[in-house]
C-alpha cells in the first residue's frame, strides 16, 4: 500500500510505519512504482528538495521546509547545513562549528533552557555556553536577535569576549551622560552577574551599574544603600568607574534655570561659600552630609510655590 507520508500511514493503519523499511515509492503524477528516490525514473517529476536514503526521508515538499543533513553520529537527519555543523561523540549531539572549539565538552544538558525541548535527541544543533548551561543553537540566535544577552539560568552574558566588549562600550556611552542633581545622594548595593562582586554605587536613571571589580555593566541593583556605605566602597575601590557627575558649572546653570534665581542670590540666602555648596552636593566627599543635603533639598527641590514662600520669609 502507498501513502503520501508516514503520518497519513499511521492515521489509517493500526501500526506505526517504520520508515527505515520503506523500499519503494509511487509517483504521484504517473503512478509508476519504483525504488525510493528523489525524482521519478519514468516522468522526471521531482518529489522534493533533499533526500536521505538512510532515513528514507524526502524534504522540501512545502515552501517553508528547512535544509537537512544526515549525521551518522546522531543516526538521523538534523535541520541545518552539514558543513556548518560538527558531531561530538562525547556529548552525543551536533554543534555549530563556530562554537565547537570552545564548547564545554561533556556538559550538554538534557533540556534546552529556552524551549524546554530535548537536546540530545533533537534534530537541531545545540550550544553549551561558557557558564556550562546549554540550549538549541537556533534558540540562542533568537534570544540574541531580541537583544536578550543574559543566560536564562545564571544571568551571565551569553557573548564571546569581543561581543562583551561591544556590549559594555555601548552602555558606557549612556552611563557617561550626566546624572540628575537629585541622584547625587541616592546610593544602592549592586551585584555583578559576571564575577559575583557586590558593590555600592550611585543609583542611575538608566539603571546602569558598573562593577567595581571587573568593570562589566551586567549588574543589577539589590537594595538601597546609604552615604556611609558608599564612602567605605570608595576607600576599597578608589578607582571605581562612577557615572558622570555634574560639575560646578552644571549645578549653577541647572539651579538658575530651575528656580530663576541667580547663584549669587542662593549663596547669599544660604550664607555659604560657592565651593562649599558644590562640595555639599557631593555627599560622598564631605563628612556628616546627610543632614546638610536634607537642608539643601528643602531649599532647592521643593515646588516653586513653597520656594517663593521661603524666599519671602527668608
Ligand atoms: Zn501526509
Ligand atoms: Zn512519474
Ligand atoms: Zn550529530
Ligand atoms: Zn538521514
Ligand atoms: Zn562535546
Ligand atoms: Zn530550544
Ligand atoms: Zn548560565
Ligand atoms: Zn564583576
């Protein structure tokens, strides 16, 4: 009996088709019965794009079918191109050649951590990351395309060294934009996913934190921290890369623009030297600052109405 494919066979028979036992096919056009092949020996009708005599498989019958190659190691046909993939006997799976050399041999997991599909019996090549977590190669490419660079298991970057440098450089550009004045006394404790270092730094409007040990931006804030914790941090890591802080000129122009009052007037009211005001806005550098900052905030960051009241009273 003849069927269009093994699924049609299985739907109509009480047993599953063992496709390795298929020896003959019948041409759909001229109905000639002949040995398993890609084109009809009688009318030259093509049955598909690719044929595997070992698996008795013909593919390419639908426009969206992907290329396949037979791997003797996997004992089956995989999706992909033979020249781009290589079989590892120890891992019992096929890998993309570009990542084969550095693949963590013997660490191939059972399950893809992205789609939860089987890795060893899969028709798709796999990838073992530096962190030793594994996934399908096409699942990896899909994640990169959607700009998802962290390993779903351990959050380490799934990038090679060159790509990691690029990742950090891109974020450094954003990091180097000046932080707003009201972030100057906001600190937080962070964790670096690359080296597991914990560190205290300024909070950042773009949630960017630079590891004090390995300089990676693959970090997250854990919780708020205070000025004293930040001072301790700076003693341990005096060269820590901080976000761009406002200069004296920046602060002056921001205050003048925001409150339409000249810096001289502000200084007069506060009765302090310019340098002291500047330093006061950098709480980590001056001792006993939290209270002073609160005073200044009362003055500068209240809404305009209250500010005018203050002005009249003062
Ligand atoms: Zn069918
Ligand atoms: Zn034919
Ligand atoms: Zn293989
Ligand atoms: Zn095959
Ligand atoms: Zn291997
Ligand atoms: Zn997958
Ligand atoms: Zn991982
Ligand atoms: Zn780090």
